[in-house]
């Protein structure tokens, strides 16, 4: 099980790099990227994941344009060459670690991408994220995040879309650890207390002089189990922005947000207000493989050299109904009000309100905004 990485002094356990220190079937190591041109006309989300204890690697490209959401999925058996991240015709080339990355997907089911990422700000290490169900750890992950620009092109059914780095922007993260992946496990004894839901907010945004990364998770009663709000300056300084107060603005009769108002506190105690708006929603559990996706789940064995393409009509009542039960990524625009000045930023606005959340007035899984 030795591979090229074993030539380097990077080991963290007395094992080959190919063998995770944890034997948990849910060990994972993957990347997530998003890209948009600030218009709200198109949003691309993509990523690659390795699941060594399941013997699987896979990748996906998810694109929404107008009322159509299209997903390409590829999957294969895992290999030991982690320096050459690839799955079928999809690959990630690390040109300059933590700064410049190229993503290529050769033509697959009518879609292709060739995109190069350039970090606009240094990466920021997020706080460790841990969740338990009863005594068992269900999520134990480490991530880093970054805001950046994109250059290259996207091809959809013969139409080439130019990606101009002066306009195209996005966020990315690398994460690894343990989280639910692959086929569902046997349930065992019902959870006590039962799982009633979770509330999640993730807002990485790039402004002219700095980027922000806001991560909040709350339990049904509003208890905040994860609070990470930082500002990253171009010179690498990372400033903590305290305990943000958040108001999500939901479309009436739904749990789909149109925006949010976030108030944070800078190092001097002054208030920063971020007015965030959604320009285009993309439910990442509709073809993206994230929690609740009925069509594609990361880490599931699909056989050798698997590839497929799925297309969704986002006006289909069945798809609209699914959207309420997962996390939605949005093309995000924000205005930061800092004293007498206001500046515009762009990036990702990601939110999910699943099940009960007392501060939002959601009493159960089916309650919606008035």
C-alpha cells in the first residue's frame, strides 16, 4: 500500500499514507469549489473526494443556469497516487500549494471544464467541527477555506462559456476527517434524544481589502455548537469578529432564504453589518451528493469508471419540495457597513434550516416562514 507520498516526511501515524489513522468507514478527504460571474445567471460547484476505507474516489460538476440544474458524476476505485488527484477524466492539479489550482474535466456526457483558481487572500484554517449522536462521533473534520478568482472555460453541450478572472469569483475548501458518506449504515438503537434538526450558515465573501469566513451551527433550541467568524487581510492577518447575530430572510411559505443580515464585532469592538443577498440558489442535495440527495451520495461504490449526467427542472414541484430538506448554496452578494463606509463583496451564501429551530420559529420539519 505504499505510494509516492511515502517518500516525503509527511506521516502523522506509523502507517503508510494510504492507510488512514482512523478505521472509521466514514473517513474522507476531499475538495469543494464554487465559481460564478456575479450576475446570478450561472453557478458552478465541483469537487473531488477520496474515501479510503470504502475503496472509492469520486468527483462531480454541478451547474445551474436559469431554471436548469445539471450534474455530471464520475466514480472509480481508489488508488494510492494521492499526488495525482484524478477520477476518470476529472483531475485537480496543484500548481502552487494553497494559492493556485487547476481543475480539468475532459468532455463527459456533453460537459467539460478547464478552470484555474488563484487565491485572492491567504487560506484560513477553520475551527475543528465535531458532532455526536449519542456517544458516537458522526462528524470530526478539519477544513481550510479561501476566496479566489477563476480563469478558463466551461463547455456545456457544445457551448463554450469564457471564464474571465476579472469577473469570476468563488470560494473553496479542503476538508478531511470523518463525516457520513457512502451507503446508509444500519440504524441500530434509535437516537435518544432523537435528532430534531440543525441550523447551518456558511458565508465566505471577498471584498476589496479583505475576505470574511463565517461558520455557524445551531441546535434546535438555538444553542450554538460552532461559531467561527474571521476576517482575512491581504497581508495574512486573521481577525476574529466575535459572536455574530444573524437574521435570515426567508421567502414566505418556504425555508429558502433570499438573504441575511449579520452583525459582527471587530477587534476594536465596533459593529460590522453584512447585508447578504442571494442572486441564485443551488440546492447541493439535488445532484451535488450532499445530505439527503436521493440521486448521488459521495463515496458510494458505482463500479469501475462510472459516469452519468442528470438534469433537473428547478420548477418541477418534486424538485422544489426536495429543496426544503437540505443545504442550499447561493451566488452571494454582500455589502459590509463599517462605520461611515460601505463596501461590496461577492462569494458564497450557504444556508440550511433543517427540522426544528426555535429562534427561527420553525417548530418541526414542516414549518415554513410566514
